[in-house]
């Protein structure tokens, strides 16, 4: 089920996902191989670098709602339990500050990550 949903998501990227994906693909030259829309049991991560145990999630406006915040926390806890660090960025943040977002991702991939930690950007959901 998650695999079919992931395929659907890959063919319907948001503008922010498309923009970030174009830059994440370039990181392959420096040894960071990201995949997009990666299934993890019942969840699908936006971007994942298995070798760095790093997941990057992009959040639209809907992620500010209470139910979405609780769901995102549940997802993060699950992904952390699988040994992955989760970085979250607002869509607008990606579209306006792409270089800073990519730098943050590269830094996170290069540093050992604390267990059960997630990074939430300081921008409001949707990039406010």
C-alpha cells in the first residue's frame, strides 16, 4: 500500500519538493544519495538518505493544524526508532532560502545525530 502511494507522490511533487529534489540529486556527487518518497511501513518520507540515516520532510500549511502536528510527531518518533534523524522545513522556506536549507541538510548528514531528535525549522508552516 505505501509503495503504491509513494509512486503516486513521486509523480505529483509540489513546487517545493521539485525544487529541493533538483538540489538533492546533485549531492550524489559528494556521496549523499537521496531518494524521494520513500516508504517506511505505513509512512512515506519525502526524501531519505539511507547512508546518512537522514530524512527530510517538507511541510505545507496543513502541518500547522493540531492533528497534523500530532501525526508528524508520531511519524518522527517512528522514524527515529528506525535510527533516522528527521529534518523538517516549511515549503516556503525551501522556495525562498534554498541554499540555507541545502546547507542545513549537508551539515546534518555530515554530523553524528543524537538519538530521537528532530529538527524543526523556525519558519511557520507553509513558510509563513
